[in-house]
C-alpha cells in the first residue's frame, strides 16, 4: 500500500514538472525561453532579452523533459551559461559583444550542416577570439567585438573553409564534400597578455592570471611603454598621458584620475590600451598620447556592490574609502559610487640659486600637503529600443587642499626664516554633466553617437606669507585667488564599417571660459588683479581603416580651428594692450601600418601629429606665493604645442616587445624659474612659457617570461637621446649669467626672433625596471608582487634629473570566492626616491618622502554573477583644469 502511494506521489510530481512537447523552427532564443517559462509554474527563467535575441533555435523538445534540461537543449552549443538554483533558472550570454557574426551553413544538397565548428581569429596576429557551433538548422551566431575576422569553418565530411569575413550577417555559406579524410585536426589558439595593433598596444588584463586583486593604478606598471613617476603615467618620449575609459576621453585633474584608478579592480577591466599616436576617433581630443582603459561589459540583471577602504602611514597617516552600488534591469542600468579620503605628502627641498658669479642663495624648505576629498558619481543607461542607447553621468567633487611650507634662506651672510601656506578660502568644487545618445544603425557595426558635456569648477584659495630674521617678522602678505572654469562641448561621431574599409568621422565644438580675480593685501596696502580667457575650438576628423589577412592600414586627418580671446585689466601682465585675439588653423595627419611576417610575430610602423593645449594653470597669470622668496604664475598668451612622432615596433607571442621612436615637439610649454640678480633683495619667479623645441630619439625593450606556472618575471629598459633648443637671446654657461627672455611680441608669435635656438640642452637618459609575480600557494589566492625601477638619468625639456630608484612591494590575499580581497603594500621602503635636478644655473635636491605602508580591504556583495556595470559614460571632466605643476 505504501509503495503504491509513493509511486502515485512520484507520478504526480513528475507530471507537474514535466513539459509538453515544444517545437521551435528558427525562433529566437529569447522567444523560446519565454515560451518554456510560461509552460511551467514551478520554475522562473531569468535572462537579458537583447543578449539572446539574435540566437536562433530549431529544436523539438520532447514531452516529459524537465524544464532545466529543456533550457539546456534549446541553448545548445551557443556561448550561453545555464545555472539552476532551486526554482530559479538563470540564462546568461558569456560573450557580451554588441556585434555578432551570423550565418547559415548548407551542403551541396542545400541541407543544413549540423554541428560544424566555427573558430574566429584576429586578422593581425591570428589570436583566438571566439567560436561557436551550428545548430540543427545550420545557423550559427558568435558574438565578436571586431569589425573583421578570419573564420575557420570545419565539419567532418566537409572541406575546411578559411577566409576573412566582416562581422555581421554573412548570409548562407555552402560547404563542399571532402573526399579524402586526413585524420583529426586540432585547432588551438594562444591567449597572449600583450597584443599589438596597427595604432596601439593592448595589455589584455583578463588573460593575465597574475593581475588578480590589482587596481588600475597598479596595473599600469605592468603595461609596456608606460612608466609611473610621481603618481603620473608617462608614455615613451612624451609627457604625462591622458586617460580614456571605454574609448571616451576623461579630462580630470591628476588627483581625481588617481582616485578613479584606485577604485577600478582588475576583475572589472578587460584591457588597457596605449595609444602613442592617436588617430581616428582618438584624434577628436586636444592632442597628446592616451591610455585607454576598457571595462568588461556585464549586463546581468540584479544588484551588486563593493566597499573598499585603505589606511596607511608615511610621515603622517592617510586613509581613503569608496562604496558603489549597481542595479541592472532589462531596459535600465544605474550605478552610484561615493569615495573620499585624506592623503598627506611631505617634501624636503634644497635649492641652490646661482644667477651670477657674484650672487648665490640657498633655500631650504619643508612642504607638507594635505588633501581632503569627497566625491560622488551617478551613472545611468536607458535602452528604450534595441538599436538606441541613452545615458550619462552626474558627478560632484569637493576638496580641501592645504600646503604649509617652512623655509630658510641663506643669502649674503644672513639667514631669513619664512612661512607660506596655501589653503582653501572656500572649498573647491567641480560639477559635471555628461549626456550621450548612441544609435546602432545596423547589425554590422554602423554607429552614430552624439555627446554633450558641461563642466564647471570653482576654486577659492587663500595664500599667506611671512618673512623675518629669526623670530622677527617684517613682511606680511595675504592673497585671495578666485578662479572659475566653465567648459561646454558637443560632438558627433559616425562609424561606418563597409566591405572595403572602415570609415570613422566626426565633428566637435568646445567652448572654454576661464576667469580669475586676485585680491592682495601687502602690509595694509590692498590691490587686485583679474583676467578673462575665452577659447573656442572647432574640429573635424576623418580616418579610414583596412585589414587584410597579414596587413592592416590606418590613415587619419584632423582639422582644428582655434579662436582665443584673452583680456586683462592690469597692465603688469604685459599684454599688447588690454585685449588679444588669436586665430589659428591646424591640419594634423596620422598614418599607421602593420604586417605579420609569420604567426606570432608583428611589425608596426606609425606616424602622427597633434597639437597640445596648455592647461588652465599654465595660462593663469594670478601669482601664488610658494615660499618666502618664491612665486609662481602662468602666462595667458601661451600658444599650443605642435608635436610629431614616428615609431617602429616589433612584438612576438614569446613575450618580447621592442620600440624605436623619434619624438619632435615645437613651441613646448614649460615652467621656467628665474632668480633675480639684485643684491638688495633676492626673489625667485617661476612662470610658464613656450620654451622651444625638442627632439627625442630612443629605444625601448621589454621581455616577459613565465618561469613556472606560479612565477612570472619581466624586465624592461629604455635609452634615449634628448636635445632641447631654447628660445633665448643669450646664453653663457661659463659665467652662469641670467637667462634672458625674448621680446613678448616674439613669444606670442607676432614678430620674428632676432636669434633662433641659440641655447642648446642635450644628453642621454636611461631607465631600467624589473618585476616578479609569485603565487605562494597552490590555490592561487596569495600573491607576492615586487617591482623596482631605476632612472640613471632623465631629461624633461630643459631639466636634467640624476639617478634615483623606486621600489614597490605588495602581498595580496583573496578569500570567500574572491569576494574579500586584502592587500598589504610598501612603497619606497629604502628611501630611494631622492632626486637631484639641474635647470641651467639652478640645482635642486628633493627628498620626496615616498615611503609608505598601507593596508587595503575590499568586499564585494550581491549576486555572484553580477559584476560592476561600467558603461560608455562619455565622461569628459577636463584635464586642462588639473593642478599646476
């Protein structure tokens, strides 16, 4: 009796859970899953509709099949993951590229070729990209983010097809019968960490197993051609790099960039690209070289969050923290993140000023800088229809930077004590609104994009100064600096991949307003200065890109029309009158070419030109006191720099990379320090100016080798020759006479120089770096990373830096299925970051106090499959508003 009852219960349960027969003929996978979901009351199927819409299903699900098995059958061999938790079935597309290679395979009898293998490789280096299998109707759908690929189609009994295909719907492909069977064929692809393209170098973070637990700032030291110095990323032969995220320029100040990089985890980053010669869409920005951080796109529905905190100590304590929450639905995504912190930095500096044979002054200072910051960002994305994406970002940042400087001046047998400080009169605030619209014209990758950005920043700082002999103060000065920056920009981009070439074109308009007021009180005697700066930039670009099996080619041209209106109320700014109008047109071509002589090897040649605009602090003429005798001020009549660069590089899959480059820049903007030659009062003035032209030629080598499965080592070196020609009338090294500036009319481009490039500054620079990554346990949860860099000599414009070193050590541990990550970091433990710089007749010895020990903890909560959604937010906070040098 009991046995019969058990059988009845089992039969009832089975009858309830089992499905009726379902037949799908060419239906989309989304429709098939919705039909299966409606046929069962005991399971809920969750998936992102747009991800699965292009996958077709031709399948008969027999009666009596359970719903989880039915879902697995209709998904077949597609790159789709099916997971069952209780009554919930989650279906997720593993490859989330917007574009897909789609088609149908048939035989000579026009019958579908079932279960054929389709493998995709890149055209340049035959690196494995992805693959798929045809279904019962011969249909295949393979997500792929490239415009063209090399496809290999194979099936038992048919001839293997290898040919170049545009990514999109390629229609019907007919396969031929293979009469001779040669045996099994094994298709294998490498997953390199470094990949070289025609116009950029790519570091594939997702392929680097030793990058676990790192943030974006730490990852940069693993990227070829990038060196980190003073918290800034430098690209070979050029100055500080500008940053892009998902191909969109992010013009932040250096502090905001560092904070953003600190919050980005390696698990959320797909790759980092180095673009030393911008072309195409990257040319739409205002010059320079770029580092592009491409985030992984994960649109899985649900909630996710991260919290992270760091505490550390150097001469004083520092700490920072961040938190983010992400929600993703079928039509709407949103991310909110908040971060803040307190960082400190102490610097000891000795400057030996020797403007003439008769005058020598030595200034010793200790500067302590404390930065406090709070910031918040809201990122959102809306998908009203499949082809249209709307989104944007709201950001807000407020900070309180404070710099306190104590100094002692030894001059003409007397010693003077001084104090200077720079602190916010009111907190500094920056606000940014970014909005964009992307319209995907078709499934082949045609894209129309419209972006608008509105950025405002307000700075109110208070600058104080006191001088004296011993404890007797004899001079007092108060300066209030008020500066307002307002930037508006709009741009339209069009991407057109066609059968022959890929065309990239666009136009943009940027309006920049920079206004400032300086109020000064010198021992009760007040006066004020003010200035107004207005810049308008109209630009357009066009580029073409073509790829063959072993050759790729890209050419671009950018046009800029620059209009500057610069006015000053006070005559001490040495304007030609009180107003100046400046108009200039720039034509900026670029060209890149790469060839793959054989598998695993690639040679690239690139050439490009750009114009680099001075930032706001280089233009701001309002004087700031940095010590008892030193002042710093910008120059509002600066012109943009013009640069050109040619680079020849070689790369192979064994981990070797080489680059030979030549960099030329004219009208370079630099900060020049001018000590006075008066005996009665010694002062030092630092100001920005167009400093001359630079030729820099160098060779860079890097080799990375995996010694054991748990140990990776790399070494890199760079040697270059630097030659700087200065815009000077006279320059006498023997007597160390004071450097004389050119006439103002020449400096702003209104006249002809009396003598061209009479001063010359040159020498060899060398750098060496070694690093090692070692997993200390078999579970690969405990990682030790060590890196050492040494500069034997370094040249920047007219400044030479003698040898110094920098050591970095980190121990990282992950647990709770990588939800909790701990990191113990030590920077410069041996106090090697001590620099000696020489600029003409000025010698500077600086102890940067870079030693630091910090502990970081990061915890991720929410669904295991929901990672941070980092979208193309078109974030354009402006780097030209970054802090002064």
